[in-house]
């Protein structure tokens, strides 16, 4: 058993975003592997956090630390950021731009009180926290995504990027603070390996597994879930405009259910039900026939794809929506990149009970296999001595 400290600027509760689900499942998996897991949350999201729920979940292993925006804040870079976006340059923000140095004293005190074997930070922009742990402490970064030149992908798709991105030099600086780097998918592992000589291990999302219910659902209900980020908003509005009318024409009873912050990006219309933010998704999955992921551009691994597959649901996705899961394409889920292909694939699932059942079982088996690989990768990380 190892004593593990996980430091995160993202909370685990409520479970209303993919990155929260990722972190929650990672901590849960570490506990299931038999380790003593401590969770330190830096309160960067005060309006969307449930401290009581986190304390209930992680008990006396939970630390809630207030966040103070650093003096060298984003406001200092605002003019430069605007200039960079307009000119299309790659250099955006330093890796430590949002790190709160008032956290340092707390980390030093905690490390003196408890001898941690492993310290893991979530995201490269919190990597500076690792500098306060020495000796035989194994230091890990769970990257979540690649942030080098990230804004250029959004620019190419015709959208403004509103979050963090940096240079290869700054990303390298962050990664070198760790002994081991965790990538969420193989493509990102390959990229990080070009930046550093440290060990990089792929640990995909570890989803809860729910076998197909004995009761078959045939009510022509389609589900899309996601936060209100730009690629979710763009993807579902593309689906509503280019695909859904054909589905309603062929099957008038088809209903689209929306879950998550993405509901706020869609106008009300006939045939759509907005459920808002739902934390317990199992009843929602049980009530629908099919999950769609029609995003046209994205980064990282689609947590919602893995979660849907883990719930044994047939899924139709674009190639970009299923990025990082290519080995399951057209076996565990269907891939369709044009509006016509997407509509045809959805119709096949809704009207062919045998195909729907086959996809459900294949989805579960695929998610189960991915979980096993991810848990093996996670275990191998923790078995490395420093």
C-alpha cells in the first residue's frame, strides 16, 4: 500500500463535467488498488463545488484549500493574449500563470505531517506543486490533454479559444517536474515522449461498467450529454440542423435528450428534452436507445464516449468524437463523418434490434478491456520506485 496525495484545481463533486468524472474515477481506482488516497482540492471553482459532498466521499483524507489568484494573473497577460490570438502566434501563457504560491506553505506543512509515497497533480499548470516534495516521493502529472498550440485547432475550425494554451517549451518545463507523466490516450503519449525523456504511461478513462439490461429499450430516444464548451455546442447544433430533421421525418417519435451544460447552448424545439445537469446518469442511460457524439473538432479523450460504452449503450460518433478509441470503430460503436452517414447509422440502430443488441454487448466488452488496460497502466506507474 502506498500513501498517495492527489492535488487538483478541479473538484470531484458535483460530477457535472468530464474532467471531474475523470479525477473521481482515478481516485476511486487508486483506492480499489489498495492504496491510501488523500485528495487536496484547491478551490478554483467556488460557484460549482460541493465541499460537503467531497468531505463525505474522501473523509479525513480530504483537504480544502482556498485559492487566491496570483498577482501575475491572467489580467496581466490579457493584452498579450488578445494580440496572440489575432496574429495566430503559438506562444500564449506561461505554464505557471495561474499557480497560487500561497499554497506552498500548506504543502510544506502537509509533507512534514504525512510521509507521502506518491504525489500526483492534475494538469500541467499545477505542476509547480511537485517542487515541494523531495526524497523518495514519486512525482506524477496527470496531463488530461496537450496544451501546446491548442488554440490553433479552434482557430482552424472557425472558433475562438477561451481557455489555457502554451508553448512546447513551457509544456516541457512542466512535464520535467514529474518522474512519470500520465497521458490519457496513445497519441498524446507519443507527443509527450518527443518533449521529455521521462517515462510516459497511458492511463485512459476508467468507466463504471453496467451490463445491458435484460429489458430492451425501443422508444426511439437519443442522448447527447456534455458541458457547454464550444466543441460540444458546435457538435450538437450541427446534429440538430443537419441530421435530426431527417430522423424526425423517417421516425416522427424520435426524441433527443440533452444532459449537461450544453443544454444552455441550444434553443428549445419540438422533439428535444433538456434535462440539465444530472449527476446520476445511470437512469438516463437506461431510458435511451442510443448515444450520439457528433462533435466536429475536439481535443483529448472523450470521457462521455467511454462512459456511454461502459453503460452498454450503442453509440454513433464522428471520427473526431471517438478520437483515441479507434480500435473500437465500427465494432464497439459506429463511426459516421457526414450528415447522411450519421443519419443512416442512427436509423440502423433504432430500427434493427439485433444490431442494437450486438453494439450494446460489444460496447461493454470494449469498455471492460479498456478499463483493464488502464488499471494495468496505473498499477505500473505506482510500482515504479523513485
